[in-house]
C-alpha cells in the first residue's frame, strides 16, 4: 500500500541526514560540552544543535506545522505536529557508546503517521509511514521491510528493557520481575534500540515504565507497521503513557497481565 505521507517521510529522512552529520561530528569529541537539566538528566551541545537544525528546516518547509522537541519545548499550534528527540540515549552519547539515535515523528490529529529513527554510530536507520510498512536500511533506496516475530509464548520470548530503576520504584515492579523470570532471554538493549529490535523480529517484548512523548512517538508507528502492537502499561494504544509496551502482538495480552498495577497495601 502506498502511504499518503511520502513527502513528509522524505523530509524526515533529509532532516535525519542533517542530524546524523551534526551529531557524529561531536561524537567522542574531547571538548564536548554538556550540562544537567532540572531532572538531573544530561544535555549536550549536540542535542541542542540537532534540534535547532531540525526546527530551522521545518520552519522553512512546513511553516504551518507545530513542533514538540525534548530540548526546546513546544512551538506553534496545528493538527500537524512534529515530535523530535534530537539524541535519544544522551548518556550513551556522552560515554562514547554508539547506541543513540535521532527520533523524528509526525503526528496528524493525534495519530503518528510517519517517523524516522536514525542511529548513525550503528550505521542503521528505521522508518515507517501509515499504511506504507516499516523498513530498515542505510537509506530509503536501500531498504528491507520489517516484520515482528511469531513467538507466541512468554517462555519462548526475548525481553528487552532499559534499566531496573524505574520498575523498582513503580507499582508494577514485581510483575516485571516475574516477566523477566518467565521469559526465555532478557537483555537491557535499552532506549530506542529495544523497540527497533521488536520491529525487526529479533526481540519479542520491550517495555519501560517511564517515558515522555518524544521518547515514544517515532517508535510507535515503526512497531505497528511491522505488525506489532504499541500501548501504554494499561493497554491503551498510542503514546500517551504511562510507560510503553511493544510486542509482536501475539504476546501483548500476556505481558499486560504481568504488568498490571499492584494494589496498595493497607
């Protein structure tokens, strides 16, 4: 099926090319400048440079669209909204770990309709558009279509996550531990990569308890267009939170069963 958002997807690829160049230019730089945000998470000069560049491109090519970015907030008001995380995995970026990516998504009237996830240090890119399928490759002309796995039982499944800290502090921690114990394999691939591995069929389940919209928007449509399911921890489709669960679809209800919120002790 041909997507109605091909022009937007092509623009997202062009923006991702610019982001790749800017971010890779400062990756592992000895004089990289960074600071801490109010929530104690780091932000580097590359984060702000990438988001500034993407906003500049959008102001020229899509002046009527609104933008939500992790570093520079919200601008404009429109049923078409670009959602940007300039560098997802900033802590990895700071330490020279190549698992980080620029996340670019387009939301139209509350639905994510196109996205690109670009991880230049891994020489990988993933993208999708509504009704157009999900793909991976170095560029739009050199692509392989993505399909989720067909694993149907938790005991045969591979689970990926980012860290245990949020689960320990949540009311779903024991359920997540039980899910880990019952899964065939667990690994903390982390951040965007967990979800892209679900879309590729290499991992069957990915979940995190605490995420922002810009962490999830680009991942959502790629998982769905690959045949999977993307919901919050309560099973509602989309990126509203709390948290996120991505699966191959076959395992989704079982995972939701594990991650039901635990009743408070009296």
